[in-house]
């Protein structure tokens, strides 16, 4: 569901991480990024499948189409790109809001944009 | 290349009383440039900025001599910038490089928006940013080195092309490109725009506030509201989302400071347009950085993980579009 990078790519990148010499600032930074990546993968394994299933349900209603997540998401992008769906279409925005709340819960649960969005709605 | 040795050889030309350089150390960060901190033996604190040997120059980055010339051009207008001491020549043995005075302050946004040490300067910082931007925007264009001109429509087109090349399917970006294209304001009178005026590139002193605007590599001619919007992008508020200007101030303070210092009037709507375009640009940049992982050019976990920051710009864009 989530791409750029996918969970598989993160797993692959994690395998290549090497432990640096103690006290090396660059190695310490990479170790923190690797910890973040492992935590992201854990959240994605726990939350991703339900989020994707819910997104597919919403997209089927929104687009009046059947298909898997990738197909439906691509169709939504195509309709937004060529103007068949307006960027401020309330049903589109409602779907995007829920999708982003779900994705931020995986990618960056501490990100302040989540609190800002919740305060506005 | 032995940078410390080359700096020592250059020392007498950097300060009349100096005979050698000491404490030369490369600072981390900065993929396209190297930054070195060093002192002269007469006590002068300096910074060297240089293009890495064999380093590829990104298409958007300016020659370092241009950065130095811009810093020299904005200083007389009252914009705080590090004083340029020398633009290096090939005989200096440092490649494409320049030397400037080292300022004493903080650039880390996380500290600037939260630490007690900055509580006295935070309340005036947004207004001060507006004043400084007005000074930069008032720089006479005659005599500046060659700079590209870009307006909202061309920026949008440039980033949409990059997004299409990424192959990503992101409905928020699709919606944002259409929404912003419909509202793109015309460029009335191009001014000198810093292009990366945000936490990270602003040197803040706990006593004196904003003392240095750094990193001029994205400067160009364009809409003054571009700089005013960029510093309001939520990605550099470091959690302080209720203070839209860099996590430390309010929109009106920034706009009032800009107007009081002689800046052409900028409406909040125009600022918010550029803030949204800024979020979209940062989101596409995250995808670009991830692309260097996907292509195999840089297989580090850092390059892979930056792609997962694109969603932060999407949640910010959804909020901007919905309100």
C-alpha cells in the first residue's frame, strides 16, 4: 500500500546498515534513522492491512469501481489529474483526510500536522 | 586535498595579522557543499564553504562566487549576513570556495522554537524575519550576478514534472497541483528572493535574535511572497504548529514587519498560496531524495526513509485545501 519506499525496500535498506565506530556522529545518526525505520515497519505491519482495507472500501464508493488498492488509487489520481474530479471535491477531501491520518500514524505518529488537522475538524 | 594546509597557506590573505589557520574541522551535513569551521592564529573565527572535489553540481545550485556576491549585495541594505572575507582563486588551492566570518548563534530549529535560552528573542523574531526579507527584496537588481527568474506557474510546472518522473501515485499531490495551478498569482515585479529562508538557514542569537541569513544557493528572482510563505511551511515549525512563522510567530507579525520595512504589500492569501506550494515542493523533494535510493545511486537507509516524510506534506496540504 505505502510506496516510495515500500516496506520491502525499507527492510532491504536496513539489512545494509553497518555499525559504525563508537563516538562517530555520522554512524550515530544512521543508527537513529535505522531505529526509526524499524519502528515504522512495526507500525505498518500492525496498522497497514486494516488501513488499506478501509481505503479500498472508501475508494469503491467514491469511484463507483471495483478493484484492489493500487488500481483504485491510480484511478483517483487519473481523475484528479484530468479534472473529472475537482481538487476540493468534499468526498475526495474526506477520503484523503482519513487516508493521511492512517498513513501518518505509520510514517510519523508524532508529526504535528496530525494535531493541526484534528483541531480544525 | 589537504584543506587545513591550504587554509593555513591562505591565512595571511584572510587577515593581516594572521600566519596560519587552526582548528580546521569539517561540519556534518550539506551534501552539495562542504562547510569547514576554522580559526586564524590572530583569533579571527571563519567558515569555508567549498564545492567538493569532483562533486556534481545540482542543476538548481548557484556558483559559490554568486552566493558570495549576493551576501555582499544584501549586506548594505541591512540584511544580516556573514561578512565575505575572500572568494577563492585557483591559486588558493581550495577549488570553488569562499571564506566568510563565523557567527556565534544557533541554527537548529528544534532549539530555537523550544529552548528557554531563546524565549526572550522569540516574540520579536517573526516581525524581524519580515523586516529582513523586505531588505533582501529591496536589493537593486542592477549589478547582481546572473540569476534565473521563476514565478508560481513555472515553479509548479517544474515540480509537477519531477513528480511525474517519480512514478508515484499520490492523490494529494494530484489535487494540490490542480488547486494551486488555478490560483497561481502572476509575477508583478521580480525581486531578489533568498529561496530557502527557513529554520536551519537562519542564525539566531539568544541575545540579538536573527544575526545571519545563510545558504544562498537557491536564490533567484521571483515573488517576494515566496520567501514569506516558505518559512511558514509546517515541516520547519518543529512541532510548534500553532505558531505558523517558523514555529515562533504569527502571520501578521511577519507581514507587518515586511510592510514596515518598505516591502510591497503581500496579502495573507498570497502568503498562504506560497506556503502550500512550499509544502508541495518539500513533498516532491522527499520523493526526489528517495529516488536516489531507488535508482541504486545511494542505497542508505537515510535516503530510503526520507521518502516517508512526503506524507507529512500531504497532511499539511489536505488541511490547507480543506480550510
